[in-house]
C-alpha cells in the first residue's frame, strides 16, 4: 500500500472534503466540473459519496466497484 492518500480532484483543485458538501456525485460534477477533465478522480469521488471518507489509498480495492 502507498502511504500517500488521494484526497482531491487535481483538475479543479478541490478536496474531497469540499466536494462532500454536495448531495451526490452528479451534483458535485455539475456544479464544479470534477471528473470531467482527466476523469482520474471519478471512482474516488463516487467512493467518497458512498462511504463518507475523504482520503483513500491510491490502490484501494473498493475502487473497482466505481470504475
């Protein structure tokens, strides 16, 4: 496991904690544009809305369910 945590959408420079203020992934994406450029954060943001967590291991096995 990697010690660094994934905790933000780099493309829009917003943390998952900031995105958590929205009701769901679709609302966060519509209001901020998260996940529209590189799409790398999409599984993490979806996992964040499912679990309430705001930082993840880069290889978190739960991500597969949100690809």
